């Protein structure tokens, strides 16, 4: 049986519609209150594949977490903790942040409570926003259509609930739990952010510009996972004291609920992405060609050009000719020495390739929406008044 890595702690969870999933009968054995005892008002249950973690944080009848909409995403505050289960393996615990902390969404990036305790960070998800062709998180549509709950009494469900049912064009894909990923907001000494482009042969998000990261391995902590992913994908070395969780994103693929319904398979991938800010002292990037084929250090001025291109009249025409320098993975490496320098070659590409939310246009340009959210939040905290004036 697959072990859940993410747990949601909330009150009166049985009354939250989003948890009326076919898997809900399996959850009773996970009920606990964090101290080994039974508590009728507080439950901690695994994050269920296809059920919205964001709704669990904001629709809880006694939740004090306020949701805030900003263009293409909405966010709320959560407490993010990493604790050890009975087998001493790290698990993540999400709970609504109390308003009494005094931390708002606008100043939550990097906000740490005093003493020992969880990180208070924004949790965000996609919403519909026509100027950027953004669609709402597919869990919203699927929940409204009872896409998974329709199988609640299915006689065959017990045989398929823990199996990825991918065979057949119209068979839904079931996974028991939401997966955990760690993604790095890598910032250099010039306050530039590192973006990488996913290779075009990848199954999910091919050719998308993203912040580097990936799935957490079994028994691995968030910090260890993000340090490993950064080293594998970029060659950069970060140390634990320079890594800090700063935000979360509820990620689904496909990104459109209608596409999930039309395919008959529903959601193919459902992740909680934990973004961690990582400071690095040097910026020489060594790309992992199997996963990333380009990289760019993006500064605030360049990002503001992207924003102006998207929101201001005539922006597309004004910035088509602006280019940005990117590092490109070499395809001719044959030995260790070559591999160390595989990213030394650089080319110029139009800044327009980074504009919009992925996938934009026939050539699938744009930044993946979760990464775009994180970059917006970061640069907004660097110079809030300047950033807001461009929006």
C-alpha cells in the first residue's frame, strides 16, 4: 500500500463537501489529533488524490484563513509543518493559519513564527483569468460534477482504488493520495531568479519554463529533496541553512477541468508543491539534459517587461524584439570534463517566449503557472510599490 506523505488537519472535516471522495471510507484509521488521542472536532487525514487541499483550508466551517484573489491565482494562509511518523519518515502537515498570527498573505513570504513551530506560508491555486488564458484548478470542476464521487458505490471500486487505471480511453485514473514535490526559488547575489525549461520529450509540461525541482523521494525531507533536485537539475550547491519553505501551490495535470472530463481519465497528476527559497553565491549552471534544456537568470526588470507585455495595450508588439540570454544544454558531451561545461554555451531568445502562462500558443511558450505565482510573490516583496504600478 502507498503511504501518504501529506496530511490535512482541520475541524469538522466530514462536513466539507470536497472530501466526499470514493476513498473516504479508508480514512477512519488515520483519524488522530496529533497527540495520540481521539478528538471529535479535529481530524488529521491524508490529502486525497483529486480532492482540493485549498478548499479544505478555506471551506472548513471554523477556518479563519481568508482567501485572496490576485489576477490568475487565489491564495490563503496555511501552517506548513514537517513531522516524523511512527516509522521516523518525514510527513507534511497542512492546517489553516489562524488570523491571530497577524501575518497576511501580502507579507507571508518567508514569515516564520517565533520559536519552534510551522512555517506560515501562502497556499495558492489557479483561477480563471481571461487576459492570461488562465483556467481554474481542475479539482473545482471535477468536484462540482461529482466526477469521482459518482463511483462511490461502484462494485468494482474496491479492486481499482489503489491502481492507476490508465488502460482504456475512458477509464478514470485513481491514485490514493496527493504527491509531494519540492521546487527551488533560486536567488543569486543580484536578486535574480533562475528559471529552467523542461525538455520537450517529457510527458508533463514539455517545454514549460519552470523553477527547478521535482518529487520528494521516500524517507526524504523537503529540505533534503530540494537540495538534491537543485544539484541534479542545475549543478548548483545549496546548504540547508540557506533553504527555507516560503509558499505552496496545488498543482494538477491536465490544468483544465474540461480536458480532464473530455478525456474520461480525470486528473493524471496531483501534487502539493512546496517552494523553497535558496540563496546561492555563484550562478554557473550545469543542466541535466534529460529534464532541462535551457536556463535563464531573470531579474526584476525583465520580469516587469513580461508583465507589461501581458497587461498593457500594445505590450505584445512593444516587447517582441526584446531578447534574453539563456544557457543551453549541450548535446555533444562525451566525457566528464565536457559535462562540467555543458551549459557554457548561451544563445539569445525573444523575451516573448517567457510571456504568458504555459501552454501559450502552438509552440507551448510561457511560464508554468505555479512557478509564475512564486516569482510574482517574490518580486512583489522586493519592491511592492514598483511591482503594483506595472499591474
